[in-house]
């Protein structure tokens, strides 16, 4: 499961970076609706992955 979560988190980051590279609306502080959705997906998966890592270290 952690490997799958890591892969999903990395894929979400790639999707956001790809969108950000081509979107003329998104900035570092403001995002278009698609950019916002991709960023939120990335951050949620990143949080889940990091929380899992913290739990595994205990």
C-alpha cells in the first residue's frame, strides 16, 4: 500500500506540474479551477503519504 500511495502522490505532482507549465492563468499564488483541483489532489495525497511514513516509524 505505501508504494501505491507514493506512486499516486508522484503522479498527482506530475499532473499538477504539467498543467502549471502550460496554463497561462495559474501563478504561484492563484490557480485556475483545474489547477486548483490538481494541486489539492497532490497535496492531499502528499499529506496521506507523509502521515503513513510517520506512522510506520513508530
